């Protein structure tokens, strides 16, 4: 599972987080794919990274995925950690 913040005007990725990054992979210890806990952690990491770079507000594109389960957990966690959608 991953999330990224993109500047559409410049076409570049500003911030990203993924369950395949070593630090998160080791912390989450996933064996069968992303879980709700992993989604919450990705949301937390995205929010922290955005806030560290001065990004306070983003637009959310769920990429065609239904807004429930892991997608909802990720966005709820990002909001809880200070990111504004």
C-alpha cells in the first residue's frame, strides 16, 4: 500500500509513504499484504512528511478505489495527524 502527494502543476511527487519502505516494513511485519493498521500508519507517515515540508492541505484522489476499509483508514489517520483534505 502506498500514498503520495503530487504537485500537479510541476508533475512531481512531493511526499510519499509505502509499506515496502524498509522502516515501515520492519515495523509493521506484514506477511499477507496491507492491513488496516498498515493503512493507518501510511496515513500517519504521509501527514508527518507533509507537515514537515509545510504542506497543510491536499486534494484526495482515491484512484478509483471505493472509499472504505483501508482507503478510509489511511485518510482518517492522515486527518488525525493534522493533514487537511
